[in-house]
C-alpha cells in the first residue's frame, strides 16, 4: 500500500502479517499454561488473537471502506481483550516476564498499526469527492 493503492489481498497488509506473528506467539505462550486453563484463559487468549487476524482479513475482503473500518475496530477491540487477558495471566503466574514483555510489545505494535490504518482509511474517505447533485 506504499503508493496508495489498495492491496489485492489481505496477506499483503503488514498489519495482518504482524497479527499472525502475534497469534503464533500467543499460541506458544499459552501452550505453557496449566492444563486446567485449557478452557479458561488459554481458549480466551487464543480466540482473541485469532480474532485480530480474522477481522483484518474479513474487513479487507469486504471491498468497502466503511466495512473495513468496522472490522479494524473489531480487531483493535480484540487486541485490548488479549492485552487484558495477558495481564491476568501474568498476575496469576501463568506467563513469565520474558513472554509477557514480548507479547505486550507485539500487542502495542499491532495497536499502533491498526490505529494508523484506521486513520488512513478515514482520511481517504474524507478526501473522496462528494457526489454532486444533478443540475436542473
């Protein structure tokens, strides 16, 4: 998207690629959690991480700026959910300091990228020429 052209596929978006990296990290981290958390924090964190990736892909595939913005908003919400769950997992002693630092850094980077994409999409919507009323 360097030249302002819309990517042909969501896989070309750096924000999607970063979200995939984050999801892989969350799967690795939660794989170390106690087995009794399989249906608790593990499932919740994995679902939130996958949701970030999935919403970016679905939004880009919708071919509508408004829908893409909505799905970017959903992704950002899922990233906040994941961050909250990561904080809990650290507080409960399930997530070590190094894993916590790596994951929170990636979440922060992802949130900045999502915010930048949102601003770019919103700015593009504002610079589009408005339809003119027909002259009589």
